C-alpha cells in the first residue's frame, strides 16, 4: 500500500460510509469505511427501498453463492419510504452469540463486501475498513467480506488486536479461522472463541475467487508500549500505526493511572498520556497522527515529527458526503456558526467503560430529559461484554441494558449508571433509528473530536455546508 498523507477517520456507525470513503479515495488519499454494525446498515438501507439501487448493484457483484437472493428476499422493501420514517420498525437482526446464526454471518460478510466494493469504485487511493477490538464477535465475517472486495487496509482500535494478522492470513486463503474472545471472569484455562469457515459456509468459494490480498494492518494506539507489544506479539506483520490523542472523537483510551475528573466531570489527561514520538520513530514503522491535526499546518507539523501523515475524523464527519443524518449535521453546523457548540468527554456514557466524546445537542441523548425518557433495552447487542457464567458457559451482558437484567447476569448496578445504548443511538445518528414496540423512536447521539469548532473555517456564508474535497484541499494546502 502506498502511504497516503491523509487517512479519513472510520467513524461511528456508517458516518464513514462508502460515499465518504469513496470520495476521499478518489482524491488519492485513504478513504475508510466503518465496519461497526455494518449488517444493520445494509438491512436498514434495504428496508428503505434501497434508494438509487446501490445495495442491489453491490450485492450483484458479491461472490457468495446465493447470498444476494437470500438477503434481498428477507430485507428489501419495495416502497422507497419503508422503514421507521413512516412508522414501521426496522427488521430486527439476530444478535451475535457464541454460536451465531448463518443469517447474521452471511449478512455481515455481504454488508462488509458491499461497503468496500462501493467505496473502491473509481478510487485512486486506498480504501480501509475500521473496527473496534471491543466488538469482537463480528470481526471474522466483517474482515472476510472486506477482503472479498479488495480492501487495502484494516484499521482497528479500542483494544489490543494481537490476533488480527493471523486471521488475515487465514482468510486470504479462505481457510477456517478463530477469534479468541475477551471474556469477563474467564481464567487462563478457559478458551472462549468464535470460529468461521468460509469454505464450509459457501462451498467452492476458494476456487471461485482465488486467493485474496492481505490488507495492511494499521492498529490504533495511544502509547509506545502498546506499539511495542503489537510488534513483538502479533502473529504477523504490523504495517503501521494510527496514533490517537485524547482529543480525538468517539472512544478514547482511558487516562494512565487512577481516573480523575475535572470540574466539569471529564477525565483528566496529563503528560503520561502523551505518546513519545521519538521512541515511536525508533520503531521504524510508519505512523499517522490523529486528534488535533486537522487544523491549518497540522499535516506539516505531523510530518515534521516523522509521521507519514495524519488521520482526520471530525472535519469529514460533518461534510456533505458523510453518512450522518442530514438534520443532525445541519444542527451541529448551525451551532458551530453560532459559536455555541460543546463537546463533552463522558467517563460513563459508553458501556465499554472507555471515555466517549458527546456533542451536546438538544433532542439527542446528550439531553438529560431525552436520556431519562428513553426505556432501556438491548436489542442490537454489538457492545455487549462476554462473561463467564456460573455454569462455566459464556453469556453476554451490557451495562446499558435494563439494570435488573444486567445485575441478574452478575453485573454491578453502579456500573449501569448513566450508560447509553450506543448501538441504537449511533445507528440513529446515521439515519437508521429503530422504532420500538412501544412506539418510541430511538434518539440519536453525536460524537466528535474536541476540535469541532474548527470546522467553521470550511463554512462560507453562501453555502449550507462543505465538502470532503474542501477538507482535503485545506489539509494539503497546510503543508
């Protein structure tokens, strides 16, 4: 993979969708699609009638025998207005489990293929896919689908993804792969894992498509120690690092040492949380700096520090091509224009336990009244934590599910305080809110980096928004 100067961040659930990634890649930089909840997004687009026919076009190119027919028969609605916008709930998908259903596995592989395949159409630059190590069960299916579409890079954060290189090598040859799960309460003698065998699921797939290219592996890190660990212990090559500072959007690494909060209730980061770039350079591996480098001169500063380039998320998240629901994007841009936008780093919002950045926006879950009015439910389950049951088996629980259910599974009620169902909320921010059985439409949540006010430099009085090309031109001009 040629080293791009700009990597577009892989954000949220479908904020970094195929349109945005394809636009960035067409300009010769790295476009990145978000792999989080990718099956939900394909099903949601089909439930809305597949406007433009893009999903059907991509599914027609998917090499999985019979998958397109099965998926379209189950999920495609003929009315373009179908879905929650006209009072109809989205079709509920099977949840991931220790023995996932063939339906969710196939849908995930196909969805990942479609997203990457569409992004790569007309691309001059590379296309990557972004995953969260915290969401392990869909990894194998998501990676395989992306590799079938020729994905160029695999970017993963929120954990220590030591298993990824071995998995990529196996999937490239369509061989069976397994992914060991991080299970709460498990001992060293336990071996909880998910397995995936493409040749068994789709006989003849290896002969049909041949060997796949192994994408570049670019883990997201926040310390030199993690970089060293990955280089020493990962079961294959590490091709580069994305180095995220605490001001980047979405999930952040927790501060080093004991958690301390400032007067506003946000985690306090200090000198120990800064990455030693001199030591990072000594590792001899390319790296891209993320968090605070999207402003004027940011690319030049990063390259002066020895970086290959920068990863930028926030500026792309609110451009015209992003997958964010248009009304939310317009609301944020209006707040930026008025100088009234605020980003809060919540220590409790995410059920993962990682700090999570939230844009304070009326009508979303950042509004205390909206949060309190929502009935707790766990019906998507991506951010559930695997845990060892008393009988020795594996179960799943989430700190954002109904508190009594969480406690019944061994969770601490105190850990459930203030947690947000990010699965539903982030789906809502991409325009796919679930209509619950009680008639309530799931509220959204918007995340962003601390430098959100800086997108004001892209806003002109004669335009409602700005484009991904505007962002790229500004970043490159800053050299």
